[in-house]
């Protein structure tokens, strides 16, 4: 399985604070059946001011540590980018970290605030699409506005954005409302991938199989594997090629 949204690099955001904790997460990922992780530190202005070059350096260091410990986890890198006007600057400067590319579009993991969908978010998403960058909306089922009304995310799907659910949401880790929204989004065929969004807490470990199994009951076995293996692997194939060449 391939995890395209997780926080494994130590000391770079709200993921693991220490290298030992990061290594423990990597070991857990491998033990749970994950072969490749695209690590996505937050880019959140004035809180996590990560940059493409800094994330690239963190990935190189982490790969070295994994190799020294013989942990067979392939590492790619991107970012979980908070939606806002700063995204336009990153695009113009060609420093927006991308998950990979599919069908001629770069794919960016775009995060909404937890509380609501910011006014104008649809316009920024359209601006990105017009520049051949497809937003993949991170964990929309955990956004409070979308939890109140699942149709709040519909305009983004209709314009061509992809959705990434947290695997734990499908199993109920984040409560019944997130689980219900996850079920609805899966039933509508709006979900492109599941990811762990691992953050070094007991409830936020790098695991995909429980979420895949829960999704199987909603969308069937074949689609459940596309959510955690086929589609994420297509992204990782481009991401890791760029990362290893950097």
C-alpha cells in the first residue's frame, strides 16, 4: 500500500518531535503493509514555514536514517499546503511541493481550515486548475462545515478537485460524524485516495488496512484497493522519481 499523506519527518511540524519517534512510525508503517510514504509536512504561514528545499533536505536525511536501520520504506515528499493567497506565490515561484503528476496535471495536497471552507476557496482552486495544478483536498470529512453539510464540498468535486479521506475517519477513529461523511463521500464516488495522515499519536499511526477494509464494505473490494494502492502508487511513481533525482 502507498500512503500519500503522512507526517513522519522529525521536528518539522506537528508530527514526531524526535528521530526515534519518526523511526518508530516508519517501522509501524512497514509492519502495517505500507511500502511507500509520501511525507507531507505542513506549509502553514506563520506556524509551519516549511519550504520545498527544506522538505527535500529532510527527506534526504530521513532516507539515510532508514537505510542505516534497514527499514524498507520508500520515501517521497510533498507538503500539506494550507489554502490561502500564499499558494499563488508558491506557484509563481515554482516552489509549490507536489505529490506527483497525473494526466498532465501536478497534484497538490491542499488543506482547508478545520472550521469552515474559506470564502474564495473555489476561486483559488479554479485558478490552480487553470495552471494545470489539480488540488487534492485533504480530509474534507473532518472539516466542520462539510460535516454539517456534505454538499459544501460538491463544487470542488464538480470543477475537478480530488478528495483524500483519512483512513481512520472511515473506521470511526474521529467520531461518528466523520465516519458518516466518509461513507457518503465514498458512496458518491467522490474519493480519490485514502491516506493515514499519521501524526505520532496512538490514534494517528501510519495505517491504511483498517480503513481499506471499512471502505470495502461501502465501495467493494476492487475500489478499496484502488484507494490505497493503485491511485496512490501512480502518484508515488512520479513523486519518488523526482525526489530521487533531486
